[in-house]
C-alpha cells in the first residue's frame, strides 16, 4: 500500500495527516498516471464483473439446474393398490411386501465370502456355489433372489452379512384355492405383474380404479443421498387405489373349485368351468375353471392358463339353447307347453335331415316333453311355428347378439350374422344350440331370464368400488319375455328335473322345486362335428324362489362310452354337488308342500 | 461507572503546538459544582465531581466508537450465522430422524400387510378345510331334511297340557302360598 501510495504521488502533508494530496498532485503527469491506473483497475474489474455476469446471468439457469440436480431429488410416492374382497368381506387379493436380495461382491471381504455365501444360501435356499461364484466375480451389484417372503428377509437381516442388501417390493397375494397349487378364483381375479399392472380378469378390468395415482415429492438430499427435509419441498399426495367388493362368496367359490376339479378328473375331461349367478341381481357368486393356476406364482405359469374359458372362449351351448327357443316361441304365442306335435325322430330342413339325439320315433309329444327329453325335432318345430324372424329377434333379446358386458377383462363374443346370411338348416340347428357361438356368461344370462320372471339382469362381478355401488351393478333389468311366459318355462324346466334328463341333478328335499336343462353339443373340428363334446347343465333352485342359477360346462369328457359323455351324466352330478354345498352354506330350506 | 470511552481521552497534541484552550466540558455538571468553580481562582480537582453514571443518558451513536459498532455488527452477524447453522443442523438431524421413522413406518406397514395376509389365509376355506380334515371333521353327506308337519290350531279344543314336572314339594309350597297370599302370581313372580 505504501509503495503504491508513493507511486501515485501521495505524500504526507506538513500537518502530518495521512491521505492529504500535496500540491504535486496537480502535476499533469501525475494525473495521467492516476487515470491510467484507474483505467487499468476498471479494466481488470470489468473483466471480473463480466465473468461474473456470464456465470450468474447468462449461465444462471444451467448452473442452477446442475446444482438442483445435485442436492434435490424427486421421490415417487406410490399409491397403494386397492384390495379385493368377497361379498362377506373376506380378502381375496392382498398387498404384501416382498424382498429382493442383492449383493455387492466388492464390499464383501475375501475372508468372509464363505460365511456370506452360507448365510445367504440358508436364508434364500439358493445354492452356495452359485453365490460363491457371484462373490468371486468382479461385478458391483447382482440380485441373488427376487421377491423373497418376509420370513426369508428377516432371517437374512438377523445375520448382518456385509455387502448383502434387501430391496422391498410390493406384491399381490391371493388365497389358496380349491385344488392343490392353485389360488382362489385365479381366472376371475387375474393377477398383478411385477410392474404393478393388473393382468386378466378383474385386476385388468379395474386396473385404473385399483391402481390409484402415484404422487411425488421433490426434496433435498445430502451427499449420502439421505433425504433432508427443510420445509421447501413440493408434494403431490398419491390417490390411493379403491377397494373392490365382489359379489363372489369365497366359501362357495372354494366348494365350486373342488367339485369342478373332481368332476373334470373323474370324467377324464380336458377342462371345465362353472359359473353361479344371483338370478335377481346378476351378481356372480362363483366363477371357477379347471385347470387353473397359482396367481402367486404367475411368472412360472404357462400363458394359456391365464385365459379364462368362461368369458374368453366361445362354445356351442347345445340343448340348453332349447330353453331360449321354446321361451321365445311361448312368448310369441306360437306354442303352449301342452301343445302337441308329431316327432318321428328326424326332420328335414333346407334339404338337410336333422335328428333327435336317439333318432327314435316319439310319436305325438307335447312341448313340455320336448324339453324334458331334449328333442331336437321339437325345438325345430317351435322355431318353424314362430317363424325365423321372431326366432332371430329372440336371440337378440336373450343377449346373443352382443357381448354380455360383464366387468371381467377379455370377453369374447361372436355377434350374430345378418338374418339373411343364415341358411334355413343353420337356423334350425341354432334352435337346439348347434351352429351358434356364445360364451358362458351370455348363456347363463339368457337362461336366467326364466328364474328372474322374464327379465334379464346385467351380469357383474364387482358390487362396490371404493365403497360406492359399481356402475355396472346399477344397470337396470330389461324385459325379455312376459312373466307368464317365464312362469310357463319355469314349470317346463322343473319337469326336466322331475321327469326328464335332469334327474341326475335332483337334490333331496328340492326334487320338485328346482329347474334345469341338460346340454351336449358336438365340437366342430375342421368344419365337421366330431365325437368330442361340450357337456353342460344349467339350472336354478329353489324354483319357487330362486337363490342361484348355475351353469356347468365340461369340455371333452372322455368316458368309456360316447353316451357317457352326455351333459346329464357328466355335468349334472357336478351341478348337484355344488348346489348341495350352496344349500348347506346358505341354509336354504325346502319350501313346505313343494 | 463511566461507559463513554471518550471520557478521559484527549487527542495527541503535536509538538510545539500551542496548548489548546480548554474545551467547554460537555458533561453537564451539577449546579453546585459550577458555582464553586466560579468563585475560586485555583481549581481544585476534587471539586469537579462527575455525575453518577446512571444519570448519563447518551444517544446510541455516542456510546460506541466506530470500531465498537463494527465489532457489534460482526458479532451480530456471527451470532445470526451460528443461529442459522444451529437451526439448519437441527433440521437436518430432525430430517434424518424423520427418514428413519418413515423407514420404520414402512417396515411396520409391511408387517401389517403380512399379518393381514396371514389372517386372510388362516380364514380361507382351504385352510379351514385342511384344519378340519386333520381333526377328522367331514361334511355331513348325505344330509336329510325333516319335513315340517303343520298340524294347524283348533281354538275350540285346548291343546293337551304337558305333564307338570315341578317337584311335589314346590307344588305344595305353591298351594300354601296361594292360600296365604291369595295370589297365583306369588311364586311365579319369584321365578
């Protein structure tokens, strides 16, 4: 400072006071030097200021962004997926936390590798050699076991192994089912994949409602990545997923699964399905397929098992369709239950001769007898009497023209062709359920018109979404046939059980108070009907005050004789077994005098 | 106690410079001291009495020198910085604690979910059936319904009285009670 002061011409004045400029300061050379100095200082200062302006103004947003990315982070606040309950509040699908075990080999001291491998192996069940190989590798990170249960994680935590960590993940868990290594209502519920997305069934159909919406929180972190809460965080709360209450009864579902598995195995069938519906509301009480799968282990399950035959497969309903044909004809006043026809055992329509199942001459029979004995000729006569137009319209009214719109993912439906596209012989076979495709939900909805007094109800699986009635369950019912027609059909279907082909479905105490219809339809293979069949039975009880409607379909039963694969032998006993379980479970008592 | 650092300090006099005239004392002296000073030629030091400190009321700017004020400012800034740092450290510690508690909450929620699944599994029909099978419990198959016989009610003929199973001694006691109290409700009320 002193030097620069001298250089600048500052001198101590006589008074001895510092800083006073002597008379020499008025020297022009002095002023020039001062100006140069000032200019140089300003230049240097402007360089620094310019650089500061560059960094702080021009590069502000970039640097601010870089800084922010270093000390701030956005944390996702995941929404909890809604649970799924049955009609009695029993949980069917539950969220669980599972743990993925990972290892950082470079953090495991060489001397402790064996101990770590032993410990991890004992907790997870993985081979020791596999873990040792990982530890010997130069990788920084590797998963040892994914999605381990909490018990395994607890065992591992207790060991305090160096370089071994646990990563919590959410998993959907389902209850054990009615047959070994399956989960309850697996095909109906579907599952949630590792990305948290519902697949198949209810999980897929209600994905949006169940998943909710994730929230987020931007916060600050220290060098170690630990969150620091300083009060300036922005936070968007997650919207939790809505719980679903199904119309399913878990106890009946279990009984249905057991009976179905037993029936399919007993009849050496390829597969089978059962659907049970509340006749007045359309709520599905049970929904079972066999073979089915373990939804808790979906990753190791063949994809074709995920497809639900009830809703995704079409089948030819066979003689159960006669209920629709005769109900339509009755409603159009084309026939009456007691009206008689002559059935020689065959009929020729459009140049094609069609036969009864036994090809026998029945002589003069009533339409009640047609249903009791499941006679194809009688069904074609009913179609003939009401006319093709009315029959075609009836198919639409009974729900075969459109999908059922049930709230389960992946419904398949085969819309009816234009009426003109059907030949007479095709229309005739449709009268007894061959040459027409439907899924099981469409079929049970159509039959359910009878026990429900002539009205069709919307089939649905979910009763409540987040505590509120589901929209689909609020769909109003529609009149399909008159109540009188439904009552007449009810009597005819009771006669099927009492005197006809439904005898194998008779339940003690309810013999006179249950309605049903058998069905056996041949499967088309390469355009021709073969020996493989769909065996089915549809029924409801008590007929005086129906509590449930049930449809059983068994695919490709392979009993010793072809005749033993009929619906009344294969499907009706299964129906009976399930119905007995429901009677016991729901304490249904026979109505006195019936 | 004098708090003004200016008191007692004089500016350094340059050599050869004339002694400056004594400045008018800025302090306000008590009236008696001034009067004493006026009438006496030789001043006595003892006569110049300063007022007690508590009576001196100086403006803030005059109480501290420039350096004093700077020290105060620096001290205040330092205090503020320390206070901020203390609070920031406390907040950071608290946030670590919050993080730890959140992790603990997460573990408890996981535990709760696990227990919920356990409970649901235990209540599941499959589990109940397995437990029942272990204790040799089976479903009642085949079952039978007992037909309800509705005999109807005829009001003209009263139904047969069921046999009286009351012990004799009680009946005897009741008859005595009826005689004494004159009411049939005596025993009934006691039942």
